């Protein structure tokens, strides 16, 4: 990073001494936050603290770039605290919790999510990961890496802010990938490509999946080549999701062990069966 970049008012080096973050945060009340499937998350004042990992410097570099170019739909990276946790700005608003409230499941919300995802990807123009960047991911990077994907842009990682705009949180799984990988995952969880029973349980009415999938693809501005391969990419993302969680659980990572033990992989398996059953209708809607 250049000296000019360092002068940008929002920039903080994650390796700065923790006292730069301010001593009052050390004793401030910690409020556990919902979500955080893969790490413990607490609020301290107007900041969020969460466990760091080898990927944290890379994620912070991405967040600093997003702030620098004026993308407001992500938290700001503020460094590390005295307990070696990453410190992020707190995004005020409502986090998606199931069953989702009515305003989360409208066509307008679907369009807003797709638009935000496109803005997130476009804002990365000019971003260069730090040398030797480490990313946390379920597997090796795919051959067609266009952007840093969020990889988990589901409702539980989106904040509905008081002004009606949306923000993305929880960048722990961010890593290089193709735009369509993020689009596929978001379409799966926002259209959603869930069974009618699961959709209703989680807050949606019985969705018109083909129509809403086309609406999402149109709002993102998906190019013809990616529209043609979106359904098979959604299938791959679901399979990768299941296999990745199983692999990390087998490696003993506590968060993923909990996900498996709670039976959270049963629904994705139902989603795969539904996707295969409705494949032709979904593909036709994207033409």
C-alpha cells in the first residue's frame, strides 16, 4: 500500500499496536450477536469483535479497498484488539433471521440483494490482494477467478439498514472465485431454491422459483454465458457447501461440527433434489 493510501482517513493497519483502538473498548460490555455460524461474534460499543485467523489480513485488505472506493455495503476493518480478535465497524440495522419478516421476501428485496452483490463485485476493480494472501475456503481456488467472492451472501449475513440499504457482513469465507459463484449461492438462498415446505417454514410464501430466479439474474445483470450455466453452478455450489462443511467438521473445526450435529445439512440435500426436478423450468426462465 502506498503512502497516499495510508493517508486515506479510513485506513488502519491490522498489525498496528492494539492500544491504537482505544482503551475504553477493553472494558466495554460485550454483547453476543446472532449469526456467526463459523466464529464467535460480539458487539463492543460501535465495533464488532470476532476470532481472527490466517485469512484475516487478506479480508482486511479487501475491506480497506472497499472503503477506499466508497462501497458502503460492508464493515470497515479497524485492526486487532488486545485479545487478538479482529475489530470491525458495527453495521446498524436488522440482520436476516428465520423465519424472515415480510419485507425480506418481497421481489423488491430480491432485486436489492442482486444489485448490492453486483456493486460489491464491481467495487473490487483495482484491488490487488497482499503478497502471499491467505483465504479461508472450502477447497482450492477455481480456475476462473474474477473477484473475491463473499461465498455466503445469504439472509443471515445481510443487514437491512435504517435507510433501506443493505450491507454484507461475515467475510470469513471470502476467497477468489468467479462472479457466478456468488450469484449462484445468493440465488439459492434468496429466490430461494428450497422446497415449498422449507420456504414457508423460513418465511417465504410458496415462491414462483422460475420467475424470481430470472428477476435475480436480470437485476444482477448476468451475462448470457453465465445465465446458460447458472443452474449447474447452483448445483455445484450446493454440493460444495455440503462437502465443505463435512470436510471441516471431520477436521475437528468446532463450528462446523455443530452445524453437522444440528442436522443442518439435510435441507441442502432436499434442495438438490428440488433443483434436479425443476431444472428445465428454471433454465427456460433464464433464456
